[in-house]
């Protein structure tokens, strides 16, 4: 005799296997600045903007924020260091165009697993977007490109 389908579905929904399929969380830390690098922006605001951008881009796979949620079972920590920053050249942007003279930064970022094991480590050069953004005064024009670059790299990473 076959078991009713409804009872089987209810049993699976309450089993520990269903809990293990919860989305892991990524907590975005404020990036540090290398001793010989200058960085004119507020890193806490940049972390909040980066977390919002990552949530929009990785929300199907992860829950992203600047603090861990009580519902998080598996918490990854995204950290980073600003290694270099170049403000760009406004005159070159206006005269030459085509993306020249944009603000850039070399940023080293990593993802640590709950076991404190580093599961992802990458360095990249981030370039400001062609048209800028609304947050340029407090976090510069690099928060959105940074989040896009991190999201793209994490989508291709093999996380545990």
C-alpha cells in the first residue's frame, strides 16, 4: 500500500534535511586601507552600499548584510583591503572621454568560512563607471563596480 503524498511532503518539510538548505549569509566588513594608500571615503558607508549591491546581485544564493542575522546558520565574512587608490583626472575625462581619467582602486578582498578558513581570495582593479553614481560624495564612484566585481567573482567561486 502506498503512503499518501501529502504525508510524505509534510515529513520532508519538517526533516533536518530541509533546514540544511537554508541560504548562507555573507557579512560585509568595512575594508581596511593599506598603510601606504590613501582613501578619502567612509569605509562603513561603502560596506553598507556594497552589502546592498551584493544582496541585489546574490540574493538568490546568499543573504547579505553588514551584520549577521539570527536566522543565519552558515556565516561567511567578506573582508578586504584597499591597496591603492587613484583619484583620476577630471580634465582627461572631459577632454579625452572614452573612460580615460576615471577613478581607480586596487582592492584585495577575501571570503572567510564559518570555520575561519579562507575560501576565496582575490585582488582586482576597480574602475569607476562611465556616468558616476549618486553616492560619489561619501563613498566615491567605486562601490557599485566593487560590488559587481565581487558578485561576479563569488558566482564563479567554489564555496564549501
